[in-house]
């Protein structure tokens, strides 16, 4: 099933090999594999472009930086274009977008900065001067220069690369949330934990909660129509009047503490908040929410071009307020959620996609739908999905095990006897009992009661990540410190048999009579007919965690990795498919084959890989 005797990187625990022979074989096969072109594939992405973190406006063209790529709306035509990593973006998970004075388009993301010159994208990361690849926001200074606010400091773009800001009196090396340049050219920097830094002609000054701020965080800063400076965070808003900071009671006026974006116009200060859009001039207020036609009250970003033309990016799409009339823009038929952590297929050809904190999706006949469960939090984070008897389903979540059958929903948590609420994996045995691995041991549901298995029962670690049932009825569990098997209610620690020191096992797959185990260190362990083998980093061409394993109809293995994309094993060679080939990202949590197509659950969306005949 993809591996054969004598291949590079394989270690048979029961046999001794000549070191010199292995060196020659490994070197030769490594050079051969590097010189070969990987087999062609067709990659398609399914992302969530509804969550809008940043906006930029150029006439009738509106650019939305979303958690599923960059959306370009032609407002006059009502048409959109969605750009993803397949088009050259550094990541699908974007944080901001701006247009510079030369009409170049800049985006920031969790994996660096990208700039579009009208023809191609160029990406910048730490190798090009950024202090961190995680960029929170972009800013233009008063001369048109580009600044990046990152989780490890801030940098300006100069002469084709970023230069890290190094003034020791300023916010060096901090988690920078925003950078703002006021009308006088002063710099205001909001940080995640150290308050606000201000640079004037007198140098730097830091202010925090001890100096009048509501908290030592500032996610957005703006200048109002009266030239006062405003800063906001999750804890509320403050106003700087030139003498000191004064707290503002946002719950009274806005109904929330959370202002995600502040912006001043010539006559008003605009608040884009978790409870709609608000604008103030003295005691005069304007308010817009769902009752007025906003697509969502959960406003994440916004731009007030004028007081009569305002753009709002929400968690469900974009709203445009023009002369008090509201028009909404949304991209239909996409999955909801950007951090995809599990994917599986049922016998009807439907694809089930679980996300982190944003729910469950199902793909059926070319259309996406969101499954809510009986409560919003029921299926918030779905780690894995199991199909049970009589059409029932089991959802292993961070909030317990959720059973769904004809009678309805049944949620089982630690209160009902589970070892823990964070459920990573599950499996039915031949007797109909349900076994699941949790962050605090193994649990088994039998005749309505839960039994728990912990370290005292023989587990090398109670941190369980994977499980599978083999053809002989043995259940295998992968832990962060080794492998155990369960047969006839007896748990056996198999780790000493492997010849590895505390392997951290993140995935298990049973293919034929072989059990495959993927480790956090980027190795594959196999077990078949009493023999253990280890396939190493050199053969697999990765040192990243192997989080999922699947086999296609031709017997080829496909591995989902935590940083190296998808690895395809064919003819004893390993081939990588990554973001550069069109995947949503290189962080692949789950893979599954359905109808000859490999589905991937990635950070940044779902993707399919369809092998092409060659």
C-alpha cells in the first residue's frame, strides 16, 4: 500500500542493516526523487470569504481582506472576484488590505505580506525583513510609506524589503495591533499588552491602564473631527484630549465594549463594533444595525469614505451605507469557517467538514450547508465524525461527544462520565460499544454507561489523539507518548516494541492488514502481522507532524502534514503538494478520499486534490 521492502528511510526493528549500504541507497534515492517531476494534479479550494477583517476602496472597486482570501467587489456591477493562495496570496487568512499612492494593493496575513502590482503578487516574510510572519495590520504614513504591525514588532517597507523598527524607547519586539499617523505626523502604536506608544518631536511616551486607559491593550486608534485621539480594545474606549486619557462608557451609547475599528471624518467619529455601526458628533448620534438592514451586527472592519458613504465588513459579508440606504454583498455557496480541522465522507457521497469554533459544514451535490445542532455551541469545534449503526452519526467535539440519530441530539460530557470534554477521536467496536480518545484518557460507552481508562490502566500518556479498528477487531490508540492496543478489554502498551523513544502519534489508518501511525516528528510507523517498521523523515521528505493518512483506489498513500502540505507516496517516492501548488495552506489537519478525489481540511479552508492521468 505505497511502501515496499528496501525503500529509503525504512527501519525494520527486527533486523540489522549495514550502515554504509543504507547511506548509499538513501543518497541515491534522495537525489533521484529530487530530480523527478511530481505527478500532476488538479487542486480546487473551498474557502469562507464572508469574515471580513479589512477593507480598501478605490472608486467602485472594494477590496475585502477575509479569512478565506481577498474579495474584489465591483460595486457598480454587483460582481466579485475571489483570490486565494492559488492566485499568489501569502495566505487565505488575511488581516488587512490597503492601497498605496501608486495604486498597488497590499494585504497582510498570518503568513506575511503580499503586494499586487497589477500583474503579479509578490510575498514578503521574515526572510524579507518582517519581524514576524503574523501581521495584524497595515498602515500608510503621511508620506505614503507602508508599515506592518506584527506580533513581534513593527516594520516599514524601504527599498524593496521591510526594515524592523529598532528604537529601544519605542515598542520594540511587542505584539503590535495597529499603527496610526495623526494629522501632525505623530505616530500612535497600539499593542496587545503594553498599552499605547506615542512618538512626537519630544520622543516616545507609553501610556497604559495606570495612565487612564481602560486596559493595557489597544486594537484600533483614530483621530476624531475635533482632533482628539481615540483608542479602543475589547475592554472599551478612551479619548486623549492633549492632556490625558479619559474613559468612555461604550455600553451606554453602543451597547457593547468592543469597537473593532475607529475612524474619523470631517464631521463625525465612526465606531464599527460588535453591536453594529455608530457615529457621533458631540451629542448627535447615528446608529445602524440588523434592524436597519445591516447584514450582521458583528462588524469587524469599516471605512467611512464620507459621512454619506460607509463600508462595513462583518462576519457574514459586506454592507454599504450610502445616503442612509443599505445594500449588502455576500458570496453564496461557500463553507462557513476558516480553520478546518476534520473532513470525512459518508456512503451517500456527502462531505462533512468540521471547523475550529465556527461549526460544521456538509457538501452535497455541489452545494454547502451549515449544520447547527440543537444549540449554537453543540458543534462549534468538530474534531472528527463517525458514522454509526442505522444512519446515526457521532461528532467528537471540544465540548463532548454528540450523538445524532432519528430520536434527535444527545450530548455526553464529563458530567455524564466521560474522561474529559475535549474529544479527539472515536470508533465503534464489533460489539457496538463506542470508544473515544480524549485529552485526559480513553472512554468507552457500553449499555448507557461510560468506563474510563487512564495511566493507571497502562496508557503511556492520557493525551489521546487518534484511534482505529483493525481487521482482527483490535482497537489502536495513538497517544503523545506511544501506542496502545485494546483487545478483549485488555490494554497493552505497544511502545517498547517499536524501537522509538516516546513517539507522539497524531494519526492512525488501517489499510488492508497494515496499521499506519503518523507521528508529530514526521515519521510513519507500520504494524503488520507482528512486525513493526518505521519510515523516516528522509524518505517522507518532511519533519512536520503527520496528522492524517488516507489511501486512494490505486493503493497510494496520502499524508496530511502540519506545515508541509500533502505528501503523496507512489512507487516508493514521496511528492509534496503545498500552498505553492494551490492548497489553501501547508497546515493540513485531515484528508479523506471520496469518489477518487482527495479532500483536505486545512488552516485557511478546504481543498480537493484530483490526480491527473500522466
